[in-house]
């Protein structure tokens, strides 16, 4: 005769969770070099000569006939290395490694940054400016400032101060360090497991609750999807996110705590949209699961003594930054608590949760 089965499910408590520190990142210099002063461009360095003819094959051409005074005109041809040697653009992980075409201007006064003191052409014109490193521009908390083209003399104009820009904070981590990746958030809508008990109230199996109803499934042999979930990250990249349920003390997790189940999902995050906002991307549902005979003892321990869930991430941003950490621990309510219960010890229990990494 088959034993009679009873089912019960637990709701996750969000009130007893903790968050580990953000990924430690290093911060480069906040100066791009040559951020102020004049560049050595223009005709001020040309020299006069009385020789005639024209020169070919060099960067200097001499003009003149008879007793006329001619000028040497320096035509610079800067390579990408000249612009990017000390201030490269952001890296990519596509295996290419080819830098973008160099900007105009000179390495001291590139026209992609509009540095203070560099020549401009339209007095009164305003433009975006950035005096930091290219790799940190528009990442994390960093943002461009605004500069205005100002008359410097009767015939020349230069860019004024870069007002309002936000540079990286020296020694900071996370958003303040202004790297491509600084944080993400994984939201899981259903964290409740379901326990199948025999007539003696012993656990025979643990199984995922239904993603839609958040209740025990009707078919224990074919568990449905466990939960919907979503992801927000401040940088494009590929991330594998796992949720692991363990038996043990959530206030003092140990490496030896047994694992009742683990489910994972891998996703490519596209990064900010055209408006510069970071969209909430719906991920594939976390799959349903059920424990086997080797996990029954752990399920029994979880049901009897309590346990916790851990959110972890392993990924790489589009600019080769790595993240690998356990970032959130969720404490589960007692097995006597039902979803929405206000009984003592059950306050704050809820079906879902989330964490930031």
C-alpha cells in the first residue's frame, strides 16, 4: 500500500537577508593629460625662407619664388597609437583588439573630448566635454560636463572650463569607480519550495512550487517551471545566475551546509538603451526541480531545522570585467508559516525576493 502524502510549502523571508560588498574595481587617473593649456598647433611655429621650388615626400613643403617670403606648413598625420597610448578607449571582449579610428585634432587636444584651453572655432558654442580617461566616460557615476567656446585673443578661441562633469572617485569601488560594470539586480518572483511528507510527517521529497500559483504542483512527477525572474545590469555582458537552497543557519552559513537544490539561468544583458536607461530584462523562467533519494536527508534537515537560499553570479561584462560572487542570502520562514501568515515568527514572509550584485 502506498503511504499517504501530505504537502507543505515555505515562503521566503526578505527581512533577514544580507548583501555583500560590490565587486572591487580599480580606478585610473582622473586626468587625461594635457587637460589645460594650448596645443602646439597653428602656424605660429612656421619659419620663413627665401628658397624657391616645392618639396615632395615630406611633411614640410616650402613655397617661394625669387625674393618672396614663403612658409613651411606642417601637416601632421597622427596614428591611433598617438591618441590612445596613454588614454585608450574601452576594451572589448570580441577578440578584435583593433582600436577605433583616431579622433581629429591632436593627441594633446583631441576633438572627442573638447578639453579646456584647446582651440575651438565658434565663440559662444557649447559642447560636451570630458577631462577623464576614455575608458571611464559615461560609466557608473561618471558623466560629461559642458564647456563653452570663448575668445582667447582677437583671432583665436579656446574651450573654457568643463563644468558639471563627474570624474571617478580615487580608490572607490562600484559606480563611483566609473567602470563599465558596477552593479546588477536579480529579481526572483517565487522562492518557495514544497515538501512532500509521508503519514509519519517525514519528508520524502522536496519539489518546486508552481511559478504561477506559488503552490505545490498537482503532479509531483513532472514539476512545472519554478519562477519568473528578471535582471537589470549597468553594463552589457553575459551573466550566469544561480539560486541555491541549503540546510543550515542563515546567520552563519558554512561551506559544509548541505545543498537541497540549485537552479541556474544564463542571460546576455544588452546594456543601456538609446535613452541611456537600463532596462529590466525578463529572463527565462527558473526551471522546476525535485530532490532525489540522495538529497532526502538534506530536505528533511531543512524542513525540521530551517535553512536559507543563496543568490550567486558568475559573468563577464562586454569590457572584460569579471564578477563571481555570492551576493544575497535569503532566510526561510518556519515550516509552520503559510504565505501571508501574520502568526508570531511569520511576519515578513513572502514568496519572492531579489538581490543586488
